[in-house]
C-alpha cells in the first residue's frame, strides 16, 4: 500500500496555524485504505525537503500521490515553489491540486509542467476514485470533477455529486500533533477548529464558495456535531471551537438542537452565518445559542448600500436595515457581531467606500462591540454583474502560475486592491485611513491582552478624528499601533 502525501501550504503567521480541515477530511477517507502522511507548511519550516524525503522513501512513487490544498495568496505562492522542487527531485510522483483556487483556475494550473491533476469542488469521493485509477489502472475519464492533461490537451470531466459530511468518517486526530492546532484566543484558552457542513445555498457574485458548492448545503446532524465536539473537549481539553462552515446557521432546527446538546460543556464557540437567516431565528433559539457559549458570529454585511447589495446578488432578504437590526439584537444576547464589508465595488468605488463608512458609523453607534472586517472588492471568475463590469473596465486574471506567484498578484489575492483598474489610490487610502481610526476608537473587545489604560489612550488619540470625520494621514495612530501592538480585526490590509 503506497503512501499519499497530503500537503497544506503556508497560509498564516507562526502561532496561528489552523487545523487543516480539508486535508483532515481526505485523511479520514484514506484511513485504513491507504497510508498517508500530512506535511503542513504552517508547522514545518521546509516542507519541500520533507516531502522529497518522504517521496524518495516510497517503493514506487508513480503509484503514490502528492495532494495539495490551495487557496489564493500565501498558500498559492508556497504551493508553486514547493511543487516545482518536488517535480524536479521526484519526477515520477503525481501531483494533484484541489481547493478554492484550483476550482476556479484549473486551466491555468494545468498549463504548468508540475501539476498533473486538479479536482474541482468537493474532493473526497473523486480523490478516492483517482487513487484507484493510479493504483490499479483504468480511465481518468471515470473520475468525477477531475481536470487533467491528455497529450498536452486539458480535459475537464463533469462535476460529481456532492456528499454530506455526515457520511464521511471522523477525522483521525490521533495521527497528528493536535497541540500544534490548539491556541488561546477570545473563545478560550484551548481553541481549535471544525467544519460541520459543505456549501452554501446562496450565490453572492463576489464569493468563491459559489463555484465550490453550486448552491448546495449539506450538513452533519446535531448528534454527529455533538460527538465531535465532546471528543475534542474530552480528549484534547478544548474549551473554544471555531466552526469554519461556509454557512453554519442555514437550519435553525439543527442549530437549536446542537446548542442544547453542548450547553453543559462550558465551551466558547464562533461560526459564520447570514444576517437575514439569523434575524429569522426565534428568541428561544437565540437564548439557546447564548447558553451554549456562542460568543461571536461572522456575517457578510458587505455594503452600506442596498443598491450595491442587489448588484452583489446577496439574495434572500439582505438589506442594510437588517444589518442594523442584527447588531442590536446580538447586543441583547452579549454575542459579538463580526461584520465583513467589501468596499470599492464598481461602478462608483469611491462613493461606495464613503457610503459604507457612514453606515459603519451607524452600526458602531448601535453596538460598539461590533467587529468590522474591511476588504477591497476583488473579482472572482463568476458570471455576475460585478465581474462583467470588472472585465469591461479592463480587469483580467493572470494566465500563468508564475504570474499568480508574483508579489503584485499575491497582494491582489489578499484583497489589497492591486491590479483592479477602477480602484485608484484614493479609494484604498480612504478605506485604510478610516479602518485605522475606527479600530483605535473602538478597540476590539476580543483582545483580552489590551488593558483598560491602553484602551483609554487609543480612544483619546483617535476621538477627535472620529468625531470630526477627519481620517486623513493618521500617522499618530500608526505610531500607537506599533507601540501598543493592539489587536485589530483580521483584515487583509489595503
């Protein structure tokens, strides 16, 4: 039985490495059928050397596989350099990419000479079919969701049917060093991650999830979620849990039952959800969520303009009015709203920034604890109005992995606004300056290290700017930020 090497490229700064959920899900379906080894670029300083050593120890590398999960940004940059080295040193080892970036850009990836296969969308079932073909022979045409090269011609197989994570085995936590993935934060002194569903039923046209799930939402049962949670608590003394579902709160019934089942665990937890969905939840369910230890919910507020929300194809009943109502409601239950905003959307990017800034001020007045995550709009290859407008204004994605790996496009992948024709310097500047002022005037409540004295200092330094709406050149706040090292919400910068 040959070994499958699962590789998670570098994605974050040291000390924040998340549990590689997508690869743990692959490991779960491999367990007992194939040998596997996990190489995490967030934990290992030189993953290429480690992978090459593993591959050279294989009896027949051509019957094995290097499987890489890839997101745009730092993961993509390291994935390219590592896979190039592996191909040069162990040319017989097949290399497979999967994840958000490969799902959207499979043709660009397969133009390279160091990636053999791409699996688009959900990967567990196609992954096992591909392994069987590699091990035992057969036709690559039989592998659902696979893109591959046949005599230098790219072949794209139809997408396979998605499966519920309820049908997949539990993660083999015992096979990895879990201590590397347990951290102290606002949720608890020992926080790790889980994902209890796949997909999202909505189709926001700036979101990469749409291409991954095609508006499907498949979820674990409350019983299964409770079982996983209790295992993490009892085996690893976890007291904080980040639920990295694309949309955790789709089903109120599921949420309410899960909350009832874990209410005795003294667990702090966090998840992602839609504002309109959560506003439809009953007071009874909100009380259960509060009792269960829910401390924060990440929500896509996206814009301070209903017209822009419509352009974004937010769907449902999304509106600025509901955003104002949800932060007020969450204040009643002492649950922190974490609202993301996409600034600078066409056709009027500067006006969009200014309208959203004013809207954020209204949110902060209603609930000062509201976290603000600010992004600059960046297109995704999806058939929507915003992307069509971006193309009309001259935007084009790179056509080679080498171009994607450049510093400029790495910054673009981190939503810093580079390579976006309609986002001029003034758009980025206004967004960045406001972000600096608002984060100093309202230091995040999730920063448990920031003392009351420093909060008072930051508020005093930024207060005149905030009240006068004078955000230009906040150099003194840059200095304060470097001296105090206070935590800001996890933005990507501009």
